[in-house]
């Protein structure tokens, strides 16, 4: 009994493929790709938004006759598949990429398991004159056998294994070829199919030549050690060296002075960092934010054609299928981000206090969260009260009093704004009192917000221009509405009335 399935491509081209109960779905994919001149390695089949297991036959796939299958593009990065290799009742498991061939899979298990011989297994039957014959491996996947070398060069993905786990049952078939002849034929076939490994094998050849050239270089120090006169001649030379003690005496006080300067420098830097913030800002004089006091024309908020085009570009970008990044790409991005953080030498950190005053410190790569807490306590009027520091933004993060570095671990950039929040145990009188000490608060300066002139924007035209067309559109709509009401009134006018 035969049936058919309908394969639909991305451009809505349809093709009916005849199937039987024993037809494998990977064959359906191959035939569909041949009809549309596509490579089967780059596509998958989906049914109702679910990826189909291509390794199973049609009768066990759960598809109904006439089912519509979607031909979708596969990710370029290979997926990881759990493979269980069953060899004469012994099972071995390993996770392998889906782009590995069946022959490479068997070779991987041979190298991982000691004593396992699959590709070069000698036959048990005795040959003439003591010749040893070859038993060729036969791989069985869901009842489908792969024995020829052309079939064993198919990848797991080409066999329908793209995800999950699969059991590969390996049996052996006796051949009339001797083991020596079979190995030569297989080696020649692999060279013809895979020319890159042969080139790679040639590259390591010149590497042993330098290694072979190294032993002649090794005897060079031997003739120096053989004559005893060299050692005798070196002794007076060494004895002459201590005759000039002046450089040693001159360097020692310099080193001591440098060591004293190094010891004194950190103390000065620590005091300035902890007790003296770079800048202190006073609280705003008005409770209304500056941004709310700026008068902006309403025409500035009217969308333009450029805004609509940009919105369409964003919508189009979201509808495109994007490939997930591979592990190598993610590692490269992480290394690039770490390199950018390593180049940062200083970061300006501004901390806003509960009474709306704020202070700014200069943070270097070696500073940690404990440094910020010590710096804040140095300017607090009540340094014994508990508090916490949190980053600003929609997803705030708490900076703890620990040894995590602010730039490397918390990823601080050029400028950062933190908010100081009191702990619940802090009394009310402390909350309402001034946060900074008197000597630090005396150095506070007001935050100057630059005024943005509106005349330049009004003269430009595009921002103020749309206001006039809007009014004309409103007036035109009102006129059209009045005309419609007059027409409707005449239409529903009862007879006999004037």
C-alpha cells in the first residue's frame, strides 16, 4: 500500500512524494531536495512546527498519509548527538557532532576503547597458506544497513540523526579480500575522498627535522666543560668583578629610597581615595526635576517618516531567522569583552545619597566593592549605620562589601551611577539628618544643567513644520463631517416636511 506526503518549501513550492510503510524519511528529504536542486545537508523537515526524526521509517513516524511537511533550513553549526555503538552485544556510548561520518564514528570508538577493533577486524576463517581475510563492518540504523565505503562516508546528519540519542548496531560480514589488500584499498579510498588529511599529514613531516637537528646543537656546551683551563680562567675573572664595590654601594641606598617612596605612596593614594572624593555635589534646590521644567514644543514628539521607516526595519529584522552562535563564537565574544575591560584604566563612580547629595570617586582596576564601602563610610556623618549600594537602571544589582573587582567582575565602564539605600534597622532621626560630614559638605557644588536652546530647532523647520498640516487636516476633517451630516439629514428627511 502506497501513500504520499506533500513537501512545502519556504517559497511555497509544493511537491508530492510517494512513500510506503518502509520508506525512510531521510529518503523523503533527499528526493524533495533533488526536485528543487537543493543540498539535503542544509535542510530539515518539520511537521506542525516540530522537527521530524529522519532516521525512522514512515510507519513509525506517526505521520498520516497526505501529511504536509515543511522544508526548513538547518543551522550551520553541527549539533551534539549521543551515540551508543553496539558491537556483538557490547555497548559503548559517546557524544559526537552530527557532521561526523559513520567511518569516523567507528574510528572514534576504536581510539577511545582499548582492544576494540571494528574497521580492521581479521576473519575467523582460515585461508590458504595462512592468509588472513577481512571482515567488513556493517552499520545498522533503525533496520537500515550501511556496508559499502560510499555509505560509511555518510554523516550522521545525512543518515537522519540530528539530535537526541541513537543506537548503531555493528555486525561483520566476511569478504574474499585479504586483510592487507582491504586495508590498502580503504586507505587509498580515504585519500581520494578526503584530500585534506593527506595534506595535513605532510605538514608534520618537516617538524621532526628541526627536532633531529637539535641533537647536534646539544654537544656545544660539552667542549666548554671539558678543558679545565676554562674554569681556571673564569675564576680570576670572577675575582675581578667584586673589586668594584662602588656600584653595589650606590644602588643600595637608591633602592632603599625607592622602597621608602613605594611604601609611602600607597598610604597617600589610599587617604585621597577614601577620605577625599573627587567631586561632591549638593542636593537640588527644587523638588521638581530639571527635565520636567524644560518646555518643549509638542511638535518634537510627533513621529516622522524616518521613524516609521526605522520601525519597519526593526520589524523586518525580527522576522528573519537567525542562527544561534556556536561555542567558539561565544568564547570569542567573551574574550573580546574581557580584552576591552582589561584596557580600562579608570572609571568615574558617582554615588547618590538618600538626602539627594552625591559624591564621585575615581576607581581603578584593583579596586573592589569593599573600597566603595570604605570610601562612603569615610564621608558619612553616621559611619556605623548599615547601608547597601545598588546600580541604577531597570535591573539593579547590589554591590556587596566583598573582594569582587568593580571593573573586571562587575563590568564597570566609563561612568557608573550607584544609589545608597538605608538598611531597615536605621532609625528615623538618622534618615532625616544630613548624610555627609560638615567638612565634606562644605566642598559641595551645585549640579549645572546646560540649557538647550530651542530657537535653532524651531528655525530648522522639520520639528515645527508638522504642526500646520495637522491643523489643516483637522479643519478638513471637520468640513467633511459637516457635509456628511447634511447629506444624511437630506436622505432621512420625511416626506411632507420642508
